[in-house]
C-alpha cells in the first residue's frame, strides 16, 4: 500500500458490479489520495447561503487537512480563503461561525480585509511588501443558495452545466429567503465512501428506516422483476402512474420534476422530484408539513420531495415547507463527518410555525440508523475475510454509479502523474 | 522495521536465554506478523462450551483483525464462521453474545442458515447464484469443552495429540455440566508476548501475588540450587515429597497428574496437577472450595490444581469445585485482551452454593497485579536503553520455552516465503 | 518523508528569515529525528535541585522515549540512570517523584544501589556476573542548581562555558536554599519548536499577555524603527536610559546584568537582566514581590528579572523573591509538555510569606495564552496552504536564532551519517 503502483493496481483491477476492495475503505494511504484526487480537485458542497446572512458573517469548514473560511463581504458576495496567516501560519478563525470586521490574526495582529489583502503587519520594516502576503483564495460557487467550493488551481468547468440544469429545480424553494433552523454534526465510524454508498441506495431502507419510509413506496428505489407476483406487479403499476401524475401536476406549476442523470460528469449529479405517498407532504413522522410557512411562493404543501445528489459529497431534499442538506467530509480512513442542515422560511417562528423536534426527527433518526450500518460495513471491510460482493443491478445501480465515478476520477488523477504525492 | 529482511534479521539473531529484542514487544509491523504467523496459523483458545449451552446460542470473538462467530446448531454442534456478510461486507453479529435463528445481515437482509449457506438475498435477480455466497467457515475443535479455532486454510494436525493427552486430564472436571459464573475482560497495556511471558513463570509471584501464593509453595516454580541453605534444602525435600504423595493419591482416583511437556510441538502445551499446600482446596483467599457443588463426580475437595498451558494464547486452572480459563488476544503492539472465565457446576446456585466475590477474588487481583507488571515491562521495552536481559534457567525455563517456540514458528513462517505480507 | 534524503533536502533548502517548512512542525519522522539529533545529543534542562532535597529523593523525567531517574545519594550527589531493569526490562520507578533506599525492580526484585550497581538478583545461579548488569548512567550537570542531563555517549563540552558564564548571574539567587512552591505540567497541542519559537519573541505579548506585560516596556523586545513617530522615539530613549541605569545599579551590587548571547554555541544560550518598569519588583499581577522572604542575601526587591534562555528546551526568570523555570519536552510531533516550576526561599511559609495564587497567577495565565497560540500555529502548519512566512528582523531575531541553531544542529547530525536511524 506504500507505493503508488499498488494503488494504481487496485484502481485498475476494480471489478464492475461489486463493492470496492478493502483498502479503498480502510487504508490511510488511499484516504490521503482520496483527499488529493477527489476532495482537492472537485466541487465540494460545504454550506448554504443562509449560514452567512449578513455582511461580516464568517464560517469555517474543514476539507481534508485544509481549513477554509467563508466570509460575506459588505458587497454581499461570499468569498473563500485558506484559513492560514501568511506570517507564521497560525489558523486565523478558530470558530465554526462568527461575525468579524477584518480578518485579524490573534498571534501578531496581521490584518486582512474582506478581499484577503494584507492591510496591517507591524514591525516588518520598510522593505516588506504587503501585497505579496495576502490570503490564498479558494474557488466558490453558489447554485441557488447551495455553496460549493473547489480547492484546485483550476476548478472543473462543468459546474456551469450543473448550475444550468439545477437552478430551475431549486430556485422555486427560494433558499435566499430561508434561515437555518438546525444543524447536526454526526461522526460516522466508517469511510466516507461507505457513507456515500449507503446514501445511493434504498435497498436497506425498509428494514432500517421505519420513520423515513412512511411516505415512500417500496418501488421508488428499484426492485427485481424476477421476484414479482401479480399483486406486486399491480402495485408497481400504481406507483408508476402516481409518479407520472405528480410530475405532470408539478411541471404545470413550473416545478421541473423529471429525472436528470449526469452521474458520469466530472461534476457528477442526479436529481428527481419524488412523490410522497398516501397524501404525504413532507419528511416528517406524520408526513405533514413541519412548517406552516411554505417556502418561496408555494401555496400547495403537496410538492413531493425534490432530491439532488452530487458527487462526491452531498445530497439534498427540498420539500414545500423545508429543506434538508447533507455534506459528507472525510476525517480519516474510518471516520466521516455528516453535517446536516435544516432550512425553513426565514419568517417562520419556532414554536409557532414549526416545532424543531418535528422538523428534525426523521432525519436525525435516519442519520443515526445509517451511521450504524456504515459502522458495520466498516468493521466488515477491516476483516481479512472481506471480499468485494455483488451489487444488485436493480436496487444498487447508483452505488455502482458512485463507484464508477470514483474509480474513473482516480484513474484520471493517477494518469496525470500526480500519484506520487500520495505516497509521501 | 519496514522490510521483511529486517524482521528476518531480528528473528535470526535472537539470543537464547534472553528476553527478546525491543521491536518484538512494540513494533506494529511485528504485531502484524504475529497475527499473520502465529494467530492466523495456529489453534487459538477462544471460549468454553458453556458459553453456548443451547441451540441458537452465538458468540463472537476477535482474533487479530478477524471477527469470528461461533454458533451452536440445532444438532448441538458448534460451528465457526467469518463474521462478514458476502454482499457488501457488513459485520453480521455485532454483539459479544446473543441467541439467533438464522444469521441475518442487518444491512440488506441477506440470510444464512446454521451451516453458513446463503438462503435469502432479495433483488439479486435470476442469474445470481446463492451457493457461491455462503459464509466462510473456520476450523473449530473442542477439547473436553475448551474451544479452539484455527483461521488457517490447513490447521495444524497435532491438535489430535493435544486432545489425546489432555482429555483424560480435563474430562473428570466435566465442563459439559458447568456454567459460566463470571467473565472478565481486562486490557493489559503491553504486548501479548509480555502477557504470556509473565504467565510462564512464578519468579515474580512471591513479591507480587500475595493472594495467589497463599496455598503455593515457593519451590513449586523453580529455584537456584546455588542459593540453598540447609533449612531451605529441607523444605524442598518436604515439598517434593508432598507432590509425590499427592500425585499417587490423585492418580489412584483416576486423575492423571504427572507433568506432560509438549512445548516444542506446533500445537505446543504443558500440563501438571500441582498440590495446594497446607490443606488447600482451591484458588480462593481462604484456600477452601468456593463452590459447595463439586465438579463432575468429585467428592474430595482436595484435588490440587490442574494447570494446562497452551501456545500461543491460553492457560487454565481446574480445581475440584471450579475452573478458571484465560484467553490472550492481541489488540495492538502494546495492548492485549485477557479474557478470564470462571466456571462452576451448572447446578450450583449463586448465594447458596457459591459467593461470586469469593470465587473470583484471587484471580481478579492476580490479573490486575500481572497487568501492572506487564505495563512496566512494556514501558521499559519502549525505551532506547532497553536490551535483552538474561532469563534465570531455574525460575524462567518456560518463558524461554515460550520464546523458543515463538521464534521457531516465526522462522518457519518466514521460510514459507510469506513474510512479504507483513510489509504491506 | 520516509527517506533520509527527503529530510536532508528539507534541512538543506531552509530559507533564512522565514518560519520552517511544514514537515518540521508535524511530520512524525522529523519528530523522531529531533529526538535523536537534538534531545538525545544535547544538554537538556529537566529539573531544579530543590526537587530532590534529601538523600534517597528520586524523580523521573521522560526525554523522547527514554525515562531517566535522578537520585540524590547519601553523599548528596545527584546521579542519573536509565529507568530500566537489566533483567527483563521493566521500568523501575513508575512515579514522577518518590523517596527510596536502593532501586528495587518490582518485577523480580533485582536491586541496584545508588551508584547503579546490581547488588541483588535471586535465582540467577552461580555463573551470573552481577557486575555486567548495572544500570546505564546518564550525564548530569547542575549549574547553580539547574539540572541538565545529556543522553549522548559523549556530551557537548561547552556546557563548561555556559556554567562559567551563567554561574555568577544565577548564584546570587541561591537555588540551594529554595524550595519548590508549585509545579505545573501543561500539554501544548503543538510541536515543541512552535513552543520554543513562541518563547523566543514578545511580538505577540502586547495583544495576548495582558498580565505578563504590566511591568514590561513595549520596547523591551524589539521594534521597527521605520514605524516610529516622535513620541515613540522619546519613549524608546527613556527605556534605553532605564536599562542603562538599572544595569549600573545592579552590577554595583554584584549582580551581572549585561546581555550575553551564545546562541550559536552547541550548548546555546542567552541571558539578560531586564528592568521591571514603573517600580515593578516581580512577575505578579500587582508587580510587587510575591514572597516576603527574598532569595539569597537580597534586601532590595527591585532587581528586575534575570532571564536565561537555553537551546533547545528551557527558559528561566529569576526575580528578587522567586524563580520560575520552564522545561519543554516533546511528546509527539504535535504535543509538547511544558513543565513550569516556581521556587521561593525554603524558609518562606505559604499563607504567611507568600500566597500561592499570587505567586503563580501571571505565568499560569501566560502559559495558557501561549498554549492557545501554539495550538493555532500547529493547526495552521498542518494545512496544505501553509508556507513559511517572514520573521520580523526587529521583533523576531531570536526566533530566527533558534531556527538557525536547530537547522545547524540537524545538518551536523545528518553529516555524521546517523540520519539512517530516523527512517527505521
């Protein structure tokens, strides 16, 4: 596992239709390469705009070993910088979220403005050139309020395509007029790819997510036609009709709903508006809206759930009354942060328009259930008897799509001759 | 330490009569090789049959990075399998002990029967062959109720010899009609070999184990003849006579008692029935039996203590009224699990026939005292000034025998050209 | 980072005037080399004599992976030994401080006298030669009561020069007649070099150490002449005069006060007696003496603060009434122990002559403030965007001097062809 040739081998011999070989899930060397090849080269979902509503609002996110600060300026633009002083390298902002004027290093007072320019550095003498010591900028892009950053020198350009396709889907949910109702940071004891694989199928949902599946059809996430009897075939037909009818109704209200699959793009993603069954309105225990103040200009609570999945690290559910976003960030080969953010209309009042427990319960429970499954999968992958097993082509095609994308991106990276870095 | 040649050197240059060089006690690379060469290739003591008395009873044990599940079937046979689902590799049984029907994976419901056959896997489609996806079996062998497993493809055959020799010694204690009274898991902060070395001598007992040594003679574990005065010589003679008399008495009751030393076998072991002095009956603070219900068909409480030591990871003490077994499992180069199990007659009633504190106190205290010594030995071995020191040929011959066996097994393994694996 | 050539490169290409490259602050391989090249080869400050006032008093210190025991003998000499039994390598003294007769190993009773000679080892037989199994000695040197040890076979000889220069400075503070009033062990979450760099400048003091700086002039630790206006120039002149006057006064009382800079020596050090401004007497919140019993033969409380800084791991402040010493010991690449010891006159009575809170408050707070800055610097150095930044030639020359010394010592070590060891 020490030499890039080993990793190259592992990547090359990946068998289609099966889970990855064990080192992809537990070797620290591969986690290092994942950070380098995946998280440092692609657009990563890290936050939503309502986390920084006002000028001076600043949040920090950790991507791999990098700490990035996001700062909303007086011009209302959000900029991203590496969170490191250019003097002796102290971390600048230590808090997860704060409000600041300029960016002042606590160590020796070096001060940067909202553009990252160094504007004050005492005792450095007449010959010192401040203009060479500004903060290092990071690419940032907001898609209808969802903030993506890219740490690469050159960011993948097909973010434009994702923005073009997704903006009409997301915009009606009007993130700009949302507020953060709750954020949860859950550390899963598993590799980030196991977290993602878990998210990319609902084969495990019926047995493990009793709360989430209340308004979901068992046919919404694939099934084997070989195991159908007549009753089930009838049910499938009903479900297919329901989707068709809902999509027609929603599209006629200006809500794009059809599936869009761009999972092979560099900036890979997929979206679809899915019905919530049996008069369901939202992802709550009683399937009714959690917030009385509907989002944007919505008046109908029954808009199903718009799902938006991105490679490599996020998924999002948009309902008529609230939005839930998920950001996945690797902490080590076997620990992963899942940050979940619940958004409601900015005018919704807690206790009046919504109850926080009711809003968050389904996904808090579902996240915990998933964390437990991810932990078991990690524990299995660490055993010498583990070997890649077969994905179901009916219920796990998007797990396969995720692995395909991952392996393709790794190959691309290794071909660029950058693999050496991972063995340092 | 990175390359197998370094380890080969260390193994080759081992100096007889001395403790091992430091890396054997603290290098993670050698721990990895220990697992591969010792724990994955030999018969390892992991449990006693009374831990799984009924059909459906299931326990899990961790040997190196492997989790193994032991399941008693409806036919009362105990089988062992790798505890990993063949679908996406989730750990199947997460509990230390449970009772189950079939083995059902929590992730996607794949189901295996008690023979490890895959009997249910939904949505895999018509072409999927269940028979290729059964659980991976592990060798298992019970010697008069002591359960040994072997993870190797081919298990050492001389377990037959150990069974042949030991069954007559152990059988009268009738493990089949015992129950588990107590189990303790103690994590020692030292290498597993330091735990074993500590167990293989009683040179340290007098100063460190005031409770254990109450019924033990100071001459029972070796002494230097050069340091004897007349009084001590007299005492030795008395002790030797006591052993002789006890052995005669016990053998006449059908209890084999003589020392058997097979410490150089691949499945190395040693046994001996040792007197408990001064009218002692058992390993308790007052040296009297802890349980009124004697084991098997015993009527005489004064049967001394039958000790049974195995390479690489166990020792056992059988008295007239109870049994204590010890299983040693490495957790990392400097952490070791010592699992101790106390057995009494299955009809003995706690509070009436035995008091749990009285039963367990001597070995709980002794284990803790040993753990502290192992910790000090580990701390010393981690220091640059450590160098192998001399074993006493009078009091530490079995420590030497353990190290000889270990080094011989390592040489054998490295000669098989499998050493490469340790450097991966 | 695995091969010595990488480290050689890093050392060779160090850019003067800038902080070190990131691996110097966070690579475990370099920490290993630091221990080998710096802490195992140089004189390390570890204790003060009043920690072992009586015969039989024994303390232990951990330098890198080595545990060293310091023992005051019946002849009042302090000797230092590796804290490892020569039998099976157990750590001998497990306590931080204790009082003993001989040194007895708890494992098997091997016993060493105060010269480290093995005087008892039971059961080793007639042929065993005790004289070959004495404790391994460590170089030790007390400079006016400050105890330095050296783990190298041959210790740097220029400790003589440090003793010659420093004894007249320190002796009047009479450590022999001091007692330890308090000791604090603070673990900083940063590399030991960041702890040292932090200590070697006061550029950060004004913003971060409100308590420490009460009696300190902002000009005492350097300033850029380019940033002076007329008022500040006037203030500088006043401060320079104050230093001159104080030095004259102190020297006339037999207290050497002038700066001595030997920072390029192998046993590098620097000293200076600095004024405490505005009638200040000591490093306390109210700047008055903390202890009524002045040290040695002092009668004047206004003796400023004698500072003594040593490479690689200590600094010390001597006032008229108390002494504070600091010892820095690396625990890992990113964790460092700072041990602080406060000394007062041995006849000073707590509660009467001094109040412990008042005595320790300034440095307890200052240490914590520094620990926080070191943590931020460490967090920054671990980020991929970190790059060496410029030191101020006015306020950070001694940081530069520390880095110069460190790099020079590393070069010297690598040139000796010993670098191989670091890659093992």
